[in-house]
C-alpha cells in the first residue's frame, strides 16, 4: 500500500511541475521586442484567442500589437 501511495505522489509531483512549462508559453524573455506596443500580456491573450501560439498567424497578430520576435 505504501508503494502505491509513494508512486502516486511521485506521479502527481511530476505532472504538476510539467504543467508549469505548458502554462508559460511566451514572455519578454522569449525574444519579444516592443515599439509603441500594447502591454505584452494583453497582446498575447488577444492573439491566443485567434491563433495557435506556435503559428505564423500568432506572430503576425503580435506584430499588429507592436511586438516582434527576434
């Protein structure tokens, strides 16, 4: 029984830390630069509504908000 609980705890810990990686998609450290831009989080959230984060359409949307990626 202890082995099952330990295994379950380790799996839960692994899944909870991997979720953090998927939540944080893009930030200022990911090479985004701004010129007269909408605040980053606002622009990112707006563009996520219309495009996949890893698509060219997302970068086009972000550029429309004043953000470009190096």
